[in-house]
């Protein structure tokens, strides 16, 4: 359990850094995600090919995995849209609605009972977002993108929790991102009609950031996250990802001086999110220490 939490927190730190990279890369968010997927699939596919880890999958499984790939692609486009139409700090805090959506989606999808403690903690986190939204109306479009991104983020580990019982993290990641790339290729032209791009080919600087984004923050981060999901629940993983704003906002303050653009209410909202994450971590660790009573 401890190793899983360490892996998850490293993945969360990398996830926080992706928002910084999203601001540094000047491409339209739809194109940014397409290039990220393109580089990631090539790098991960090459690694697995030389290590002889590539394996075919059944057609029925492919369509399930492709569905998750589409969720990932939409999540990323929405997330970077949130970064570009508001700022890094606001986009990352909107991401904290993931816990709330997971508390609703997970019981419905997996046919489980609703855990009201998780729902309340998710509501605590989303109340922090409401406070921020209320005092930052100029970021409305970015916040809406952020909420869509949070919904996608909630669905991803729920579906993967089931798929991980049958596929290795690397195989799953490759097929999900590969299918996401194909599906996004079909959707990007329509997206660009609504959200026009200033240019279509990355600059030299864009390429450098894209490689870091694809290799470190995608290939390495996904492997860590999926391995962690073998030991912990989807809700715990998603709520822990609410720490992504903490890491990302600190970096945003350092890189972009965003602390000068935020009101005190932003920190109140962020404080509620941190409290929600802390309480869930304590709850999970307390449950893990409980002795298992044998039934016979």
C-alpha cells in the first residue's frame, strides 16, 4: 500500500507539471494533445517492441479500450483548453471536481453502493471550486473546460480498474493512447472549426516541451498511476490527484507569477480541497490498519 501511494504521488507531481507545459506550448489545445499522443505512442511502442512486450488483443477488448482512449483524449483537450482559456492555477483547481464525479460515477458503473463519506469529501472539494468560480467570473470558459476535464478524469480510472485485471499497464496504455490518437485525428478538424489555431506545426521550442510532456509526463506517469491502481481504489486515486493543483499551482507561481492574479478566495477554495484530500487519505489508511475478521 505504501509503495502504491508513493507511485501515485510521483505521478500526481508529473501531472501537475503537464499544466505548466500546456502553458509553455503555444499550440492550440486540440493540436497539442494530438502531438502529445503521437509522440507518446511512437516512444512507448518502440520501447515495447524492442523489449518484445507487444501483444495482440481480442477485437471485443479493443473496442472497450478504444472507448477509454477517447475519454483520455477528450479529458486532455478539455484540460489544456482550461489552461489556455483561464490560467494554470484555475485549471488545476477545477480538476479537483474529479473526486465528486468519481463518487457518483463509480457506484453507478461498477454497480456498487454509494459511499456517502466519499460523496461528502467530493462535495467539499467541489465547494472549493465554487468559491473560486464565484470570485473569478472572467475565467468562465476555462472553468467549464476544467469541469469537463474532471469528468473525463473520473471515468478513466474506473474503467481501467476493470481492464487492469486482464492487461498489463504498458499494454493498456499503448492501446488506449493509440486508439485515442486515431479517434482524435478524426475529431480535431471539427474541433478546429470552433476553436481556431494560430498555427499547426510546432515550433522548435514546442517540440522540446512536447517530448518532455510525452515521455516523462505521459509514458512514465501513466505506468506509475496504473500500477498504483492495482492496490488502491479509483476514488482514492482520483481524490489524491486533487493534490495536482498544489504541485502545479506552486510551479505556476514560480514560472508565471500567477499568485499576483489571484484573490484571497482562491486560497480558501484551495484549502477546502486540501482538507478533503487529507481526510480521505486518513480514512483509507485507517481502514487498511483494521484487522480482517475471518468468517467460518
